[in-house]
C-alpha cells in the first residue's frame, strides 16, 4: 500500500509540473481531432482499474463513424484515416489519460487498463494485474507493446506487480519516450491494434467503437 501511495504522489507531481508542456499540446490535438474526425473529440469507455473498480477512461478519438449499408460500423482498420494513424503512432491519442491520472484512476506506469468484458476471462494469475493502478505505459508496453501475445503481456504485467518500485518506473518512462520517438509496437501483425483477448486463443468478434482498441 505504501508503494501505491508513493506512486500517487509522484504521478501528481509529474503531471502538474509538466502541465505547461502537455496542456497546450492537448488543446492543439483536440482542435485537430475536431476538424479531421468530427465530434466527439474524446473517446470514453469503461475500464477496470485498481482492484477491478470500474472507471471511465478518456482518449482522443481516432476513428471515423463510417458504417456499412446495414448501419453497422465498419471494421477498425477501415475507419482509420492518415491522421488517425499519425495520432496513434505518436501515442498522442493517449494524452487525455492524464486526466485519469489526475483523478487517481490511473498511474503514469502500470498495466494498461483493458476492456471490462475481459474480466471473466482472466485466470487467477492474470487477474493479479489489477493489484496496482493501471498506467499510461507499463512493463509490457516497453517490452513489445502490441507485438506481444496476450499471454506474454499478462506475464509481464504480473511481473511488474510483483517487482515494481520507483526506479523501475523511471526506467519504464524513459523507455517509453524512446519507444514513442521510434513509433514501435503500435499494432499487432494483421490488426489495427490487437485482436480481442480470448482465453482459448480464438479471436472473438469485437464490438466496434469510435475510439482506439485495447493497447
């Protein structure tokens, strides 16, 4: 509990100190999203956080609302634009999650918050990823991000839960800056982001949304 409290203090100090850098960027990106993708600018979705408590995650919208003749949203890849691809490759679509950090729902570093529908699919070991607050970036993200399998991601998440400390978080943040600069690990091969997690390894149909898939 002490380590989580320290993480909270560190998160607040970092986000507040860096506000003169990220707030203007936030406003510029919000304007670009409104011009190029329309409204709403922010994508909101419920995700499980610390101890599986549900919160509303916010990101910049990265998909259009294009539908087929039957009124069904087109697949994720078909609703991405060149601007969307740039937004994702730079990870700037994640910037609004700093709001979640300020509200105490997320940390700068921790396992990525995934879909609520995944909760019943985890085994006992995988569920341990919720023993720390979810993060903007994490151990799994700097070790391969969406190029990893779900099983590899979860193993790295649990390793982080068992070994996290201040200096490790600083290393992860530094690695994340490098990863964002090189734009690596954005998508799994053959997918716009990642296929939906299934404990059997069989990809299930994903309910499309107007934002970005789990990452």
